[in-house]
């Protein structure tokens, strides 16, 4: 969507994600997280939400000062994901590490298992980050990719649903199953 557009708006994002969400029940959400420099935070927060982090109890709080943020700007479906808009994905080490690897390699990168923002601390999932670079900018080196990064397209997947889907058409008699985290 981003390489084909000058600027993605909420309605375009909603329409673009509709088919994927309808086809795959393992998808908890599809998101857009733009790169926001610290100097641009105040202007960014003039929109309808604030950039947030999670405290030790899992509650959303105003984000601490950082050089840059990757807050969720668009999320579909919004139902069940009301906590996502404004959440800085770079505020947690597992998410930030996957984002850095995705940016530097130019390839999608998954997190280890993480607690999702959907409410329950038992709601486990993985996030897959796909880097989006500025159109027409050079991205041949790590330094160029870091400079050209505009943000991330993010897929949020439910681990339990992935396993249920994978096992739906198999018999367990002849199946050796190993889960590695």
C-alpha cells in the first residue's frame, strides 16, 4: 500500500486490510506505525491520541522522552484493539529489537512471543514488522535504510489461533509437535 500511495489515510488502510482480516482468524490486528522524531511529538499528539507506553502493571501511560517513537497510527480492526492507537511499539525491548532488525535488513522480522495489548496478560502473540522506506530513497546499505525508514507495517498474530489453524486438518496420531520459543 505505501509504495503505491503518496500518503495513506485511515479509510484507505481500513479498506486495504479488510480482505486479509476476513481470510485469516489468526490475525489479531494489522497496524501502521510511523516514525515520529522527538521534535515532532507535540505536533503528532495534536491528533486524537497521545503516544503511550505500558507501566509495570500493563497500564497505558504517557510515553517517556525518546529520540524517536513508532506509535500505532492505524489499526484494524479497531474492535478489540482500542488500546493500540498511540502505543509506542519501540517502548518494549522485544518489539524494538524486531523493528531494528527489520529496518537494518529490509526484511520482515517477527518478535518472540509477547503479551498483546488486548487486555488479558494471557493474550499471547507475535508481531511481524515490515519496514517501509521513503519512495525513491536509496536503501542499499544499513545506513541508507536507517535514514530512509518511514515506519512499519505490522501484523499482530494470536499464537493460540495459529496453532489451532495449523492443527485443524491433521490427526494427532502420527504427529510429533515441537514448539520452540
